[in-house]
């Protein structure tokens, strides 16, 4: 059979071929056709070469990618894949062949704007894209924040500030067994929460050949359907398990005539690998960086002279005047395995047992997996590789020169069952608890569970109302403080009474929600300005790409309920802080409703030209409901901005009774090409909470010329 490409009414590609290999080639071709600019941005990010056309703003990322050895790790993992699993390696090569066939003829306008010609993909490039996309998922920079908080505030700070931070990625997902559905077959639903990007981070696609026929959400640049898929007889979905599987080490390095040495836990100085690389920067002079790798891993910050500026770190090392550097140890660098051997078995899965076996091969990111099949099989487990090591490794950077911080094998993957026919995953403490340190607050999971208990029988068509729920349980501690206030000005009394009448829903049309959000932001800013936190206002000299995890305002914003409920908070008068915030908002209340400032702000690698900027502004003019701890998780950063950069990167409902009754939607559209009719045609649906049918009837599709 020749390769056939079809499109549905929303421009979603449906691919049909005679073999899995031919299908991979077709997937590479159609992805390059629809997402050429996105693919090339991701390739360059994986290689650490994006600043060459994006400019100085991308330099910090490129430096991290080079120093963390992302491209080299991807190459090593592919070479190991060729040895261990040649069939999958050949399948990945076929995908790359398809990309390389299509890229040279791209008409994506962004290339001309920056004077960039599409490059050639290597066989390991998809692995590099996967690694670059997920290297920050485990949030290893949070260890730097905990280190600073511990030093300046003491051990209680770890618990007080424990919350879903600004750089993590989460998701909602729920599984309803057949006993609780109208059809007698299970339903899976949810929405991955990630930074909203244009083009989107997920690609709706269908892959069909004699071996399998799968619909799902693919990661552009990676073959197959890894995270969310439906084969007709079995479906699966994932959320971030919030596991901790990467370590930071403080390294003592020294220069010698032969290069660089690192002090090991055996008390001996060992030769470290070292070379230099040059990063090209558009409009500026090239930057030379030193790439060092110790026995723990690549050095991602600092060097023999210490962190930027060469400031000694005596307090952390215990050695007077001794500079330190930071190395990163992450599983694929150690094992030469990114888990790509799971991808083909997932496509071939027919039952939950097949999905289970496939996820035994999963490496990273570490996820909670749910699956169901048409025979009543159910699955709820953790998948991924988490090292066994000392508890201190999980909390903060540890000294590389001290014994006791090495890895001692791998944790077994925890499993869980269903309760009353349902299972909910929303990054909360659950089956992955033994593997992590910080988890999302339980509010989203508790709310989804409560909603599912409201009736006995559910259908796929019922699920969108859960996706769009806006109840904000995390508001309660601040509301308690507001309720306790007295002696307010008349204007503040009115503001207080209005907020206390609020129904706790972050609806775009709600004036009360806008007032609450304004007071919350004022409280966050006032707490961040308190002298008790002064030492945390200026982040240490770490690379810029890591600084979002070290921002005091976001940290306070996402931990606000803990900070307000704590028995004591470093002598801060919290009642006085809330009082001042209410008076501030009463004196200058927000105009309009919550949806006026709360709008979507997607990330784009390249700023819009005037025409695109106007089109995007018009497309995003609709008000946005939801908030960080709502099921409708549209995350702003209180105290900084009400714009939402994170949110549901897709929504899906997998129906095991009839796959054609399944539903899905993405924030923008199936195409990444500006001007395409399918560039942003799903945005109005996404904003309203509507989804589109997963149309699997070939007779309804339009065949596309090859």
C-alpha cells in the first residue's frame, strides 16, 4: 500500500500506509508539512543552536543545552537503541527520513523572516527533541530554591513553600470504569497542563497500517503517539507524576596542566572531560562556553572558578575560599535509554496488559498512567525510572566530594486501583508519593472526585463540564483572613462584603473573582516585600534559564495558602498585610471582571510581525475563566500578572464503547502555518470548553495530494 494522507474537517491528518515503517515516514512528512518552523526550532533547541537565529534571548537555554550535553545524550541513546532494539531504531530513522523529505520545500514564513534555511535531521534528533522538551519536567532547579530557602529561613521553609511551582507541568486525568458509565464501557478524560505554545505542543493525528490504527496526541518531532492514544480496543493517558529523578551535585573543580579535575567522594581528584564550544548569537558576537563533565554528570553552572563572577562558596563547601560548580545527573545520561522502545508496543497494544508491558520500558518523564480496554481491563500505575539514593539528594544540591550520594539502583513502579469505580490523577500525592518531594495541592483532584460522585452513571458527553469547572478551593485561607478583618474604611468594607459573597468560582464574567484576585496579588506583593524575605529577593548567580524557579513572588503566590495558614510566619503580621491589601484594592478597584485581565498569552519562538500580531490579538480577545488551582487550570502568577501562559494544552475524552464517540480539542489548531484555515480554528471551541468528534470514518475524510 502506498502512503495515503487524509484530513478531517479540522485539518487533522489521518495517515494510512502498508507498514509501521512506511507510516513513520508518512508521520515525519506530514509533521514537517504542518509544523516545519516548530520542528526546526525544537531541533535547534535540542542542539543548543537556537540563539543563532532567535538572538540573545535564547542564549541561556542554548548554554544549558550544550553544557547538559543534550544532543550528545540523544546520540548515545540512539546508538544504544540500535543495539538493543534495532526495529524501533529503524522506525525512528523512517520518521526522520520523512521529515528530511518534506522540510526543504516548506513555505513556513518564519524562515524568511530570520534568514534561516531548514537543516537536516539526524537519526537521533527525535530523541534530542524529546529530551529537550522534558529536561526541566522534574523541576531540578527547585532544589536550588530549597537550598536558598533553607539557608536563609531554616528547615521549616521547605514545607511552607511546597507547592506546584511556576516551572512544573501538570495535568488532570480521570478514569471511570464501565460500571459507572451509561454504556458499560470505561471512559478516560483529562487535559495536560503545559505552557501554551503557538504552534501547539500536541499534534492531533491518526496512524493506521495493517498492524494498528491509533488516534491520539503526538509530540511534534517524535514518532508515534506516546502520551494519549486510543487504538479502538484500548486507550491510555498520562499525567506528570511529580517524581524526583534528577540530582544536582556541588562540585569542587581545579585546573591542571592537563585540563580540569573534580574531587570525588573517595577523596581523590579525578580527571573531568572538558572541551569548549562556540554558540552563535544573532546580531551579537559568538560566545565561547566551557563544557565539563565529572563522574556525576555534566556541569551546568560554574566551573573551576566557581559560579559567575568566581564568588567563593565557603558556606556551602566548608572549604575556605573554595569555588563550586553544579553538575546534573539525569537517567538517560547514565543509562543511555530514553524509553523509545515503549513507543511501537503502545501503537500495537490491544489490551491494558499490552499498555502495561509497554510502559515497563518507559524512562522519562516519570508519569502516572491510566488505561482501559473494551474487555473491562483497567490500569493505574506509575511509569518511568527513578533512582534510589539518599534523601538529601532529593531535597537540595549535595556535595560531590562526600560519600553517600551515589545512585543505588531504581525504584519499583508503584501501582494503584480504583475507588468506587473511578481513579483521579492531578499531580497530587497518590501512587507516586514515595518517588517525589513536592506535589500539586489536592484541590483539583478532590474537586474532580467530588464531581464524579455527584451521579452514578457518566457518558463521554458529560465530561466537558468537569474540564471547565472553576471552583477555587485554595481561596479559603485568604477568605478567612478577609472575613476576620474589622475597622476597615467604608470602601474596604464594601470590598470585603463583595468578596465574601463570592461563590468561589473563577468565572471570566465574575466581578467578585476579579476583586478576590486583586486582593490576592496585593497580598503576594506585600509579603514578598517584607524584610523577612529580603535575602531571597536577589537570586544567586545561576544561569538565567533556571531563575524562574528562584523567583520570590511566584514562590509566594503558589504557596500562599500554606503561608497564610502557618502557625507563625517569621514574625510577619499577616492580618495587617491582608488589611493593607484590601484597603489598597478598595482605593483603586479593578475595572470589570476576572476575564478582563485574565487572557491567554501563548509562547512563540519568534515575535509576530504586525499582521500576525493583529490576528493573534483578535483571536485571544476572549476572556478566560479558571485559575491555577481550578480544574480549569489556566495559570497566571498572582503578584506578577493575570495573563495565563499555562493551561490545558489539549483536552481529550476517550470512549471505550465507540472510539468515534471520543472527543478532543487543542488550544489553537492542527496547523502551525500562519494563514492556514486550521492555524487557530479550534481556539473558540477551546475557550468555551467545546470539543470536536474524533472522526475515524475514512469516507468522511478528504484525501490530500502527496
